[in-house]
C-alpha cells in the first residue's frame, strides 16, 4: 500500500513537472513547429488532387482516399470534405443521404456552442470518420460510428448541465444564506421599525437548515441527473432556483405546522435538543416530505368534514322524527324520548 501511494505521488509530481515544462516558451515553440510540420506534410499529400483547398484553411486530415475524397478539419476545427471529380458512391444515394442528414443534425444541436474547442474537434473527428465510411458505402459501420458519436455528445451535454446546476445551487444557497444572516443580524432594528415580534426572527435558523438540506439533496442527486444543456443556462438556473425555493418554503411550512401541533406529535417527547433543526433539514432535503404531510392533513380534514356531514344529516333525521311525533297526538311517548336521546348523543 505504501509503495502504491509513493508511486501515485511520484506520478503526480511527474505530471505537474511536465506541465511546467510544457509552459516553457522554448518547449512550446518546439512542439508548435512539429505540429505545423506535420500539418504541412498532410496538406502536401492532398494538395495535388485537391488544389482548390487552401493551406491556410487546412488544420488536420481525417481521411484521404486517392482519387475519391478527402475529409479534413478546417482552420475553425470544423469538418469539411471534398469529392474527387468522377468519383461515385458504390451504393444507392439514399444510404449516404441518411448518414449525412444524421451528421448534420448532430452538428447543429444547440449544445455544440457550450462545448470546449477540444471537445468540438473530437466530435468532428468522429463525425468525419462516419462520413468516410458512408462515402465508402459502409453504411453499417457508419451507423455504428454515429451511435458512438451521439453517445459521446450526450455524455458531454449531461456533464455540462451537471456543472451548471452545481454552480447555481452553491451560488443560490450562498445568496439565500447571506440574506437570512443579514435579517438575523438586524432583526432587532427590523422588528422595531416594522413593529414585528422579535421572536419571529428565531425561525431564521430553521430556514437556513432547510436551504442546506435542499443543497445537499441537489448534490446527492447530481449523479442521477439526466438534464442536458440543450435548453440553455437559464433553464438549468430556473430548475435549481425552483428546487432551492421549494426547500426553503418546505422548511417554513414544517415549522409552522409543528408549532400548531398538526404534525409529528410523537417528537414532542424529545426534549434533549431542538427537534425542529432536524425537521427543517429533512424538509429541505426531501421533496416528498412536505407533499405527503399536506396530503395527510388534507385527507384528515376531508374525513372530518365527511363525519360532520353525516352527523348533520343524522341530526336532521332525528329532528324530523321529533317534529312528526309532536304534530301527531297519537304518537307514542317512547318514540319521542328515543328520538330526543339520539339527538342529544349527536350534539
């Protein structure tokens, strides 16, 4: 174990040292010259058959087939291709058009603008090889390559969305915490100016914990998140803002319901610490807690309303029996007494 740790530490030092070496101007210029030399050799390979391709517009060769086609990256690292005069595909045109349409769809996705230049170059290299397979009429290979490219793009989109949501969740939680701490610091002044009860500001700590619970929920659920960046930054920001706001509101609602003895009556036996601190954190963390609590209260209110309605209907029936017994002289006293006793039980 110690040997493994020393090896990893040594490898880290080598990687860090290599980065320092690569930042030296002399080393950087050397590798840049080698890169340009390699690019020139690739361009000289295709320039005779494709003379209209300008050297300043050529960046990297993807694939070249003599007297057939050339697929390359231009100076913007975008895929470009040229077909040799007289070259015809070996198979039907529909197969090539299907592959080409899918390549164009992948290139025009909104998320492409959020990717790094290195990632864009990797994607265009993959799509360029798909196009080459289609030009060679190997449509099965081109289709499989497109699936790999699509999966690669989808993974990168999810990564970007996760990064945005984590950034926004920390930012929003810090802003809400700053507001709550400011209110707590000036609670006496605010209570005096607006004639509020100073005890109201004692609940700020519970709201703070509900925000922390919401942040913790976002962090733990990030690995299961499948959002992508096609919808843009604003949509991801609003998603996180809504979750953090819901956590804050949930914590406040739980505190109010607990204070008026509507929920968690069994927890009142615990006096060693403030149970509301835990309940506030759980309310912010669990999105289903507050919904289940509200549903339970609603169902209880509905059951009580139903019971009350049945009692009122029973009382109306007993009053009707009493009225009939009074209006009929021949009515038996026992009937009147039983109806009155039943009515008294309902009351």
